[in-house]
C-alpha cells in the first residue's frame, strides 16, 4: 500500500479528479440553455416622436366603431355587417377626409376580429384611428 505521508515534497500528484469539473460544466450548460431563450424574447422598442403638431380634431366628428363579444359590429350605435361597414366607412371618408374613428372592442373579443376591423379602416384609407381602453383598477 502506498503511503502519501512519506511523499517527497517535489513530487506532484499525477491524478486529478475531473468529475466535479464535469458536473460544474454540465450545470452551467443547463443554466445557459434555460436562460438564453428568455433573453432572446426581449425587444427594445424605440417609439418615434415628432415635433409637428397634429391638426385639432373636432370631437363631434369622431366616429365610434364598436364590436362586442358576440361579434356584432356597430358604427355610431347602428348595427352593420362587415360588407356594409366598408361602404359606410368609404362614404365617411368621402364626406370628410380628416375623419377620425375610435374602436371600442370587447375585452373578451378575439384579436383577429379587431384586426379585421382595422383592415376595413385601412381599405377605406382612414388613418386617424384610436382604440378605446379602460384603466385597470389597482
């Protein structure tokens, strides 16, 4: 049996146990594999700003477009379907080129339905669009 207590001080230990080093390497690898997708989802948004002022909008000229959870579309509290909506929006744009529309969607409405309303507004070339929201209670 070899005795290490009588070892010469100039001799070196020729056996290094690398098992703890491999364990550490694998733990670090797992940590990086878990955290990397979380870091990639962050998007930095640079909000554009403008020094020009917008023309004042007459509050009486603002049209209200609402859609409820049953997907019933109302333009100024009158029920319309999507085909009629586009013709009414085109008529509004012809009557007033600076027409503004506020969309009031239901909270439980699928996003695709809101996008279809916005597409109809885009086809009518209405660019002054807002979405009515409600502040969350704290």
